[in-house]
């Protein structure tokens, strides 16, 4: 009887260990996928920052070519940035 119980417990334990190992592999895959998505998001953020920087430089150059004083151009750029920040927070 003890041999039968020991055998059943050993099979149960083996099954539990296999399930734990499956869960561990799944967790590793999920972490890997999360890391890949994080890199993609970081790339998107860098691209958005680059595009925003280009837009600011373009607006600054337009102001210079229009003959506006630098202080007025900078004030306009800061004002525009403040409006975008307020819009993104809402």
C-alpha cells in the first residue's frame, strides 16, 4: 500500500514540477515580449521627440527669416509649447 501511495505522490509531484516549468517558460516568453515592446515604444518616443525638435527649429527659422526679434520668436515657441503641454495633460 505504501508503495502505491508513494508512486501516486511521485507522479503527482512530477506533474506539478512539469506545470511549474511550463509556467516559468511562459513567464520568460512574456518578459521577452514586454522587453521588445518597450524598445519599440522607446523608438516611437525618440521619433516623436525628433519630429517635435524639427518643428521647433523650423518655426524658429521662419521667425528669423520673417525678421522677427529673437525674443518674440522664443516667446511664441514657449507659448506654443505651453499650449501643447496643457492639451496633452487634459
